[in-house]
C-alpha cells in the first residue's frame, strides 16, 4: 500500500508540475474554443434573424407594389437596403427600385441602385442582369464608353449572347458598323435556334450585311 501511495504521490507531483507549466495555456485555449463556439452560435442566430426580418420587409415591398403604392414600395425598399444590406433581399430590393425609378425617369437613382447591386450581390446572374440594365441606361444617355465598360466586364456564359448583342447596339449607336457586326455575330453564334433573341440579332446582322465570318 505504501508503494502504491508513493506512486500516486509521484504522479500527482508530476501533474502539478505540468499544470504549473502549461495550465495557463490550456485555460486560454479552452476559453478561446468556448468563445469561438459561442460567437458562431450568436452569428448563426443573428444571421437567421436578419434574414427573417429582411424577408418580411421584402414581402411588404411586394405587397405595396401589387397595391399600386409605389411610394410605400420605394420607402420599404430603401429601409430594407439600409438595414439589411448583407442579405440577398437587399440586392433584389435595389433591382426593383432601379426598375421603378427608371420607369419614373429618375435615371440617376436607377443607375445608383444598379451599381449598388453589382457591388453587393453574391449572385452571378443578378450581377449580370444589373450590368445589362445599367449598360442600357448608359446607352440611352449616349455614355458609350461607360456602357462598354460594363459590357466588357466578366460575366457568365449564360448571359454572354445578351452582352454581345447590347455591345453591338452601343457600337451601332457610335456608327462603328464593323465592330457592331462583329458583336452581333458573336451573339448569334452563341444563341440556340430556339432563342427568341436569335431572330432579333439575325435582323440586325442582315442590316449590316450578314454575319461576320
């Protein structure tokens, strides 16, 4: 028994020595792990709450639009963008507001909202559509270089034909017929035969002498 007690005492002394040397480090590491876990849970709950509140605002915005109350729709959308900028609902709200403002001929606001969407959305398709709409507004204002800058930006293959088609429109507005023809040809080559846009692009090409080989 005495031998056993001595062995136990030695182990206890070793443990005390180890803890004296490493105890603070272990405590800090454990505390850090617990803090990180608590932080993650807070972030997860906060994100879920933010998403739910943003969805509610977006629903109110849609209801206002359906009721024909553009003023309320714009106010609700602006609040959504301001308070919940990090949610997907905010970028969709900005796109909706851009459409409303463009129809009301408030082009300056429409462009600002499209630019905001391009800068904040994480969805490639939404970014592409925003660039196309912004380029269209810039084309209407005869800001050709700015429009081409948007159309030359990286985009998904799915929207490639539309980017090329609109690029052709910009070149044609500048009376750059060969560049327009090349852009339309690129769009035409990418379009499926069933695409409604294919016929439109074909007519544009025919007016310029047909596809560029």
